[in-house]
C-alpha cells in the first residue's frame, strides 16, 4: 500500500463526518459564506466583486457536493465543469 493510499484510508472517516455535517448544516454554511462575501466585498469597496461572487459560488457548490455524496446520489453539476472523481 502506497503512501497516498494509506493517507486516503486514514482520512476517509473524516471525509464522511464532513459530509454529514455539510448535510446537516448546509443552510448555516451558506449564510456564513454569503456574510463573509459581503464583508470582503465591502472592505474592498466592490473592486473584486466578480471574483468574490465566483469564489462564494464555488464554495457553496463544494458544500453541496459534500452533502450529496453522503446521500449516495450524484451531485448535480450546474457549473458546466465535470465533477472531480
């Protein structure tokens, strides 16, 4: 068993736990991401609004993917890029 295989095996329980938490608290995580994005956008006076919005959207998509993997379904793909395998 290689180093990466060993590492994956040890981190598997943590990944499952993160998926469970993302499923349970997805709405709170989304609210926190929105609040953080608004705060950063205000602090930068809108100079990076497009990048902040893009980053917040990607973070929300990642949380959604984590929460749906726990259900055994395939996560939906709205961004046009294929999901990571």
